[in-house]
């Protein structure tokens, strides 16, 4: 037989989870595997780098996309760098001020005035700001600093002091030259020094309540089982540093460089993400962020033109790419891809890479022969749908989110598409329901049942469900207690409501789960009316009735002075009470009304001049805080 508790759980699941059919919500067998729902580790799954050459317009865009429904939570301010020269300058902190005067920039100890204003605006919007340190160092200089305990300690202290003294939220470390510029032959000697440096920097930052983000390159993932350590760039030692870092941002872009192709193909990003989780473990997936771009390249694909003034691979931002396409289309220079005809040649969305691409002819003059010539060029770029595709990959592997290079280069349409797709990217939001009795007598304890389920109706055990109550007058919510959901996603509260009011249940946000609030359930608390039959005797009155859970009965002689008396609870001052006669079918007819005393007492004389059976009930009128209350049926037999 189905229990009331299970029936209530079914009701919660079916009525609050889009009316999906639920056959049973009992505990799953131990052998049953529940697939995790896709979702990033945080609702603020969008981060990115803000270059020093951008200002208020870009800040406006970021501020517009944070808040309770926004997607931006962190910005890596591309404002600082370290500059080391072997035998020369040793500058752990330099601040970009737009002058490109290294002497001046490396003498700064604080952001510029405009950067301080930007920091204040971002903080006011609830966005964390982590300056991104790059390395402007000669070959082997930075690795030499990391290997030297004294210089390494000075670097850690200078960076930590800069963060703390200027009110930043942490550091994003984007050191690349020591890996690429020094060459892979140096990696074996650099790797242990890098691990030590990261560990010491993390310790210093965490002691001050600051975050450490490390930005690393993506390279050569393994398709299928297994992984390539640190995506092939093993000097970065992902597995060795992930325990002390708060973010690991993987630059999944610039996949194609020398020859035309996608900037960061989605299938490659998926493999990088999969490898990262396999290498670092699912517990660390929340720390991993994959890169997205707001740029593309315009490659020379073929042709014999020599043009010393024209780059073979200029960078294009999305808006520029669309302008270029429309211009070339108007000039009828767009070239067909395989499967297209000259009449239908157009840009195409490449579903595998998740990027846009098109080809066009470019007439020109050879800078050597000075003769007319033509080149074929091929453009690849990422735009709004590309960002969404990579954010969905982050959700698939339950990563922290995505990181954009760079804020300010994107089009407004990217934000529109990202916000539209956000429900499928963010952590799942539980469906929370609460079942409470519609009416409960005053002073009676009752059960309030809570159910927490995933959007697919599977139960969510182990959730801290907090029950709140407020009066029917709409007072502030009062927290009554917290219970942990069981294997059925249920939690049970025993309460004794004192007046009519509303119930609501909240569940907190955690990694991979959003905070949620139940619909409101209403319970009316009815006044209780206790009634007895009393008769007058020479030495006073006496109760002659007997009470059961369902009825009050009394037998009295004819012409005996008899009354029905009792009390109303709770005592709300003087209240109107009405005596009703009751037919055998339960129909009530008002006999007379009276008022209670200040203590809630009442009394009604009843006739006993004729033999027979009479049935009565006493009702108290509803008030602002309590529903109407009624006594048990009172049966008086007159003999």
C-alpha cells in the first residue's frame, strides 16, 4: 500500500517538475548509477581578460551582465607584468599605463587612476578582479628567478603586496615566455622551480584571503582514454599545482597558426576538457576553465601575390570579420567551399569546430613585379554561437566555466546568445516543493513535508532544506529549522503552528547546484472550541457529559437546568460564538449567539422540557489570524 509520504512526494515531483510522469520516487538501488546533470560549477560561468587599452565602454558591458541573473563573476585585468633581464632589471611588478615606458611602468606600485576607477566599478557590481601577470623577460631570466630562493621569495612578496595593498581579489598568473621562449629543453630544470613558486605564492595569497588563478596553454590532448600530461606542456605541471590553485584557465585557442583553420575547434576543446578532468580528477573539475575568443584570422590561402605591406595572417575581431564578409560579398569576391556553388557561396558555420569561416579573392599588385595579381584568402573566427558552444562543453564536464580573450573585442550579440543559453549552462536548479495541511486546529502538532528533486524528477539527497514561516498578515519570514533530505529527496518537519500563515522552503547553492526556493504553501490554524454539558445541582453545577475523539454525549432528566459551556483557544479577547442545532445529516441551524469572556469562556442554556435527542455544535467566528473553529458534535438525550 502506498504511504501518505510517498504519495506526497509523487505530488511534489509531478506538480512542480513540469508535470513529468513519475512512477516512483523511492530510493534508487545501490547499483543504480545516477548521471550527473550537466552544469558549470558556478552560475557566474563567464570570465575573461580585460586589456589595459579598454575603458568605460567595456566596463559598462561587464556590469550589465553580472548581478543575480548575470553570468560574469570574475575579470582578469590585463594590467601588470613582470620584467626580468639576466644581469639587468629585476622588476616583479610593472603596471601598464599606456606609455610603454618600461622604466616608468616598472617603478609603479599601484594601478593608474583610471584603473582604480575601473576596479571600483567592477567591485561595486560584485565582480572579482584578478590582475593578470604576464612575463616580459629575456630567455631563462624568469626561470632563473624561480630557481633562486631569495629572488623567488622577493617575487612572491612583491606580487602579494601589490594585490593586498590595492584591494584586488587575487592573481591570475599568465607566464608564457619561460615555456615558449626558453624552449622545451629547459623544462626539466624549470618544472620543480615552477611548482615551488606556485606553492609559495598560493600560501602567501591564501593567508590574505586572496585567490590564485594560473593560465596555461592547451596543446595535444588524447582522443579517447588516457591523457597527455598538462596537454603536452608538462612544464606547467597541472597535477602538481592544482591542489593549491583556485583556477586553472586553459587557453584553448590559436589551434591553427601557420595554415588556415579554426581558431580553437570545439571538438579539440572538448578533448582538452576531457583530458583535464581525467588528469586532475572530477573533484578538481570545478577549478578548470576553458578559453574562448572574440577574434579570428584572415589567412592568405593561395596565390602568387607578393605584398610586403599585407600580413599573411592579420587578426580580425568579429565585427570586422562580418564587415569584411559583407564588403567582399558586395564585390562578388566570395569563393565557394566544397558543396557550395558560385551562386550560393557564403560564409558557413562549421558545426565541428563551432566557428564561422569564408573565403574570398583579393586582387592586388605584386610589390616586386608591380603586376596585377590575385590572392585567395580564408577567414576563420569565433562569435556568439562559438562562445555558447564552449560554455556548453564546460557544462558537460562540470568545469568552472569559460574565459574570454578579450573583453571589449566581442559583439553585443554574444551576450544575448550567452544569456539565452545560460539555463543550459549553469548548475542545475532543484525543484523544491512543500506540502502542509490546509487547516490544522490550534495547539495541534502537524507534519510539513519537503521534497527536493532534479529537473528530471530524480531525488536529490543530502540537501539542507530550511523551513520558513510567516503569518497570514505577510510579516517577515521566520526560520524554523533545517533538515537534510533523505534518499528520496524528502525531509520532514514537525511543527505546531500558532496562527494562520505560509510555509516556504529554501535550499542553498553549492558546487553544481543553484539555490532554490519552493512555492508558498498555506495553512490555516482554526480556533479550538471545547464544549461540555453541565447541569445545575443544589450544591452547584456539574459536568455530566462524556467525550470521545468524535463526539460529546450526555443524558439528563427532563426539566433539569442544563447548559453547554466551554472555552475557545487561543484567547483573542472577547469573541463571538454561536450555538447551532445539528440535524442527523449534519445540517447546522443557528440557535443563538453570545460572546466569550476575556478568558475565552462561554455558556449556552439548552432546553430539556421534552424528552428526546438534540444535537448541537458551537462555532467561533474567523479572525484575521485564525480560521473559524467548531466544537465536536454535542448530543444531549433528555429522558
